[in-house]
């Protein structure tokens, strides 16, 4: 954006159907008329509107007003602007392009931030594809290797929250420690209610923590209604109406599941209509997608992450080893482990 120092207004490319620029009172990063592409042009820079593709033109030498020329012309001095900016003006872009980042199977936190910025600049119709792909590029978070090893098996909550925040491009404020251990410290300052017995078991705290500590917007947690086991149509409709639009918009989803007697929390990363089910990052291990689950049965026997992984201070952006990454759960299994369960959409 190009914002005037005196007025605080944004240079907007949209007056008279895009023929003239003007100052808009409220700069908006999601308004393409306020976004400009600045690229070298001869000894200066051309300044092109993202919304219209028109070039800022100085108007000639007959006191014509500055206006928007239909197309940028290389070498046209009326399209060349010298930018008197702090630090000497824009440099050529140092980051990677979206195509380069998209080739990588895993992204660091800085790359995730950059990826999301590049996707946000795409036309809205193109964003969903990339947001859905980004879900698979975010590192895997394992709760059983946490620094707080003695409570690690109760840390699906903060571990999944760390994974969700990382997907949203939120940096770990203490990079020398695992993000989930840092979140554990933070959440212990929150209170809880009812039978939850610890702040990390209280769903409201996940929503509040994300908002207050990291500025992540969310509507608060919601409850999925109960439904009969085996009602595949119900879960398909629920996912289609409630979760898939959020994934398409680049949001993160954490949900409670009854894969263990005391309940568990995973990150929903994809809806796979071809195979018929959802894909999750499960911080505990690889729950077996097999029928006959009940809230009293664990489907992890022999498929949990080991606890002997060293408590390395995993840098955000590195996979923590484990077998719960990108795990597929069929619709029929979903009907056994979802229902009357809380979930939270972040971002
Ligand atoms: Ca961990
Ligand atoms: Ca994953």
C-alpha cells in the first residue's frame, strides 16, 4: 500500500472506473485497489495497480492530472517514478515465489508466513487450492516428545493448538523450546470450569489464548451435535457445511474426538471426498481406522508415538517424528469418534 503521511489515506486506483487515483480514507490490505506492484522501469520504478493493471502515469507536461494509463509501458518516463523511501527504496524481492515455495514438502515458519502472504494476494478464486496444499506442508507436531514429558500424554490440546497456530503463521515466542511447551506455560495462567480440572482441558481457553496472546480471530469453540453411529450422511453434510469452507479460506481446525476413553484432540487438515473421509494430524499416534470403536476403547494399541524420542527443542518448521501425520479416517470411523464433541475454527 501507498499511504500518505499527512492524511493517512491510501492511494486507491479506483476513481472513475479505474481511470484516476485518489486518496481513500481507510487503507485496506484486502482491497486490490489499494495494492500496487512496484517494479524497476529504467532508472525508476513503474507503479501498477493490482486491481486494474493500469500504470500510474504522471499525466504529461501540460498540467494534466496524474492518472492511470491502461497498460504499463517500459521505458515511458511518465511511468517511471523515483521513490524517495527510507532505506533507499524497494529492493528486488528477496523472498521466494509461490511456485518455489509450493514445490517444498515442508515449510519453515518464515516460509509459511510468506506462503500465506502470497496466497492472500491471489484472486479469491485461486486461494483455496493453495491453502489446502499448505496444510500438508506444515510440520507434524508430536505430543509424546514434549519437554514436559511427564504430562505429555495429556498435552494433545496445546500440541494441536501449536500445530494450528503454526499453520496460521504464528511464531513461537520462545524458539528455543517446543511451541506446545510454551503454550502449556501460557495456558496455566487461565482458569477452568466444571469437571475439566486443568486449564489445558477447557476449550474456551484455546479460543481465548489464540485471540489474546496471538491476535488470532475465532468465533469461540462450537459443539458438534450428537448423531447415531453409522450415520455417514450426517457427518458428510456437517463437514461439507462447517469444515470445508474454513479449510478453503485458510483457517485451522482443531476438534475433539473420542479415540480414547478420556477424549483426544487432533487437527483436521483435509477432507478427502475421493477416499471418503477426513485427514488429520494426530499428535498421539495413528488411531486405527477400524469399526467397533467406543469411547472406552483406544484404537492406538501398538500405533502410538514412542516416548523415547529425545526432547529436542524442535525448531518451528521441522517435523517431530511420529506416526500420526496425515492420518486418514473414513466416514464410518468418523461417525464413531465424532459427535457431541467440541471443535474450534481458528483464523
Ligand atoms: Ca512435541
Ligand atoms: Ca501433516
